[in-house]
């Protein structure tokens, strides 16, 4: 009797050990793929406690969470021959654990390699402007290129995003200069447009003021009031331009000597020319000694002219003739020279 009880106890313990060796726990984020005698079962084991046949079944757990995998930086040449470096990130998850465990050895590594090659391909097919501005379309195309082979592995690509685009330093400087020139062009266009509109309004205002001269006076008084409202000791008054032009023309006439002499002021009389010297008399050298010719009388000075105005001083001085040149005295005759008497 005691032997029977002991045997039953041993059998129960063995059964418990067998059941314990075949019991597995599958987490909520995992699915279990069972291989019975090396053959995969079509239905994966769901989360919870599951039992396997000891020494017959073997289970492999597959994570079904979303995997975030960064794509290493890839260097390539764009369609418009610009060398860039691009990195991205891929979000994917397993939707068919059986195929992910059977069709591919390491689905994470496989997806990473497909993502790198697809990223290089999308760089070569796109322009630089598309990489910088039209990234949504590139994300869709890149996700489609990666999802094509991954669908056969039981992998679903949630999304692919390009993180950063590294440009050469020379290209960055060129783009900054281009952007600066574009901003300057826009500023000039806006300024020119404003000046054009202001000129139109000023032209309309000038036409209105030309029809009503009183408006110009009112505008002048308004400007004076605005200037005087400030706390300053200087008041700026407009000066007529026509008056300046009159003074400019008068100065030009004075410089060229064309200014007329006023009729109210007397003009200086012309100086009287000096009389010519009398001829020397002929003498007889035989009877009288030689005599020197008489000295020429001094020229009679001209009467002093009344003072002329400043405007006519220059022309009067120009009309005074040069003083007369008197002839030199004749030399004394030689007494040894015979003198011929004239009848």
C-alpha cells in the first residue's frame, strides 16, 4: 500500500515537471512562433501562458512593437550635380511574425540595408531644391521604395523621414548671397513702387495747387506752423527761386562788363591830347656859336575829371590814352664843318 502511494506521488511529480518544462509565457508586445519537429506552425501563439510539447516544440518570440531605426549618413550627388550628405530615420513594425521569422534571417538588419540603398537612390533622382523644400513627396517615395521588399518579410513601414541635409560650405555661402540679393531686390522694388505712388499723388496735388494759388500759401503757412511748434530758436522760411535767378543773371552781366551805366551819373570827359613840340630853328654856325635847341615845353595837364561811379571806373580807365613821346634833342653841330647858306 505504501509503495503504491509512493509511485503515484512520483508520477504526479514527473507530470508536473513535464508540464513545467513545456509551459511558456508570451508578453503582450510579443508573438510566439512555434516550430514542431522543425516545422513552423501556421498560427503564432498569442500573449499569455502557452504550453509546448516537451522535447518536440521550440518557440521563437517576435517583437511586434514599432522599431525606430536611424539610417546612417549617406553621401550622394543630386540630379543637379550637387554633393550632399543626407541622413534619415525609419519607423517599422512586424505585422506577420511567422514570415518575419522564416523569410528573413535578421529583419532589422535587412530593413536597415534597404533603407540606406533607397536613400542613396532618392538622392540621385532629386534636385537640391526638392531635398530642401519638398520633403513630403520624398518621404512618400522613400517609404514606398523600402516597403516594396519589406512587405514580403511581414514588415510594415510606418513612415520614413529625412532628418538633415548637409551642404558644402561654398554652396552655403552662395545660397546666402543669393538670398540676400533676392531680399535686396524685393526691397528696391517696394521702395520704387512707393516712390511711384508718391510721385503720382504729388503730381495730382501740384495740379490742384496750380488751379488755386491760395492753396500754396496755405500750405506754406501750415509748414511754418509745424516748424514753429517745435522748441527751437531757428525758423526756416522759403526763399523764392525767381529772386535768386534774377541776382544770378545780374552777377553774370557785371562779370562780362555789359552792365549799362545809369544816365543820372555824369561820365568822365576824355583827356585832351598834349600839343606837338615846335621844330628847332636853323642857325648859322659861321657867325654865331652853336646853341643847343630849346627844351620842349611841358605838356599841359588835363583837368581833373569828377569821380566816376564804381560801375563805370573800369571802362573810363580803359579809355585814357598813353602819354605822348617827345623827340630827343638834336646834337650840337661841329664848328669845323662848313655851313652852306641858303638863299
